[in-house]
């Protein structure tokens, strides 16, 4: 993961954490010390089902707002087939209601966990700085070519990310990352989230991960498949 950030790529740490730690190392630990017949139960908002061949499929949760299947999209078939998601068929409001009814109201008062377990309470960028040196460079408005601020390294910026510039102008404008140039250590930004420069009609992908082990039959037959982007 760190090597990808150093190259200017932005991997999703939540996906990697689930793949290699929660459903990777933990699954191996359970198999080794407790036996392969033991399952994992987590609070992720997701569901599973079995297809005609007995393969376990990852399904969207009932609560489409809280759905977490995107973050589970790279776990293995072996791990998914021995995992249950008890709240996947419920909406968040129903989960909270059940907690109240079962004397677990204190759970509802807790702040939702949004960070990475191996990062702790600090911000993710601060975690990256332990491995990637800070290298300040210009933030440039793409339309005007004007330098509007300073960043601490292109590796810490993500395409589409919002950046506040409180020390540049009194109105503290928010700009959005359009592209990064690692060679010149420059981050180019636009002034509006709705800027056409941030739109994409096509994109390329690589390193496909099929939970079932092979591409969907529809993709093999038709040469195309519908997908949902986040």
C-alpha cells in the first residue's frame, strides 16, 4: 500500500485492511487455532447468498446508505463463504431500535467508527508521513495558472479531493484536485466540484478480483457488464 502511495497512486486502505487483515490473517488464525469449521460474524452492512454452483456471492445490504460491500469487494471466496453479516438485512434505524430494546442503548451513543484500526486516532495523512517524507510543492489553479497554495506532497492528495485554502484568501475558498504531477510535484485544482474537468465518461481498470474466482458469465457471454461506481 505504501509503495503505491509513493508512486502517486491512491489505493483504498479500507479495502486492503479487509482483504489482508480482517478476512485474511484473521481467517488463517481461526483456521489454525480453532479449526476451519468456525465462522466469522461482523457488523458490516452486507449480505451473502449461494449461487447454483454453491459459490458464495456478496450482495448489497438492505440499507443502501450504509452499505459496505464496496469495502468487502476484494475478500476471498474462502473467507466470504465462512462469514455472516447479521445486520445486513436491516436498516441502521432498525439496528438502533433493537439495541434500545435489548438494554444496549449505550451503543447508540457511541461515535461511529470511521477510521482504520491500524492507524489509530490520528488522520490517515499523518500515518502516511511516517513512511513518506513531506515534500512541499505548489497548488495551481488549472484555469488561470495561478499558484493558490502549497501542499505537502502529491501522495497526500486524491483526485476529486476538496482542499481548503484559508491562508490564501480571506473568504477561505475550497478547491478540488483535478490532477497531480509527481515529476514537478504540482497539484492542479479547479474551483467547483461540478467542474467538467472532474467528469469522466470512460476509465480503465486492471487487476480484477473476482470473489467467485472467475468473471461473471454475463461478461463472458456479452463482453460487457453493468457496474455501480462510488
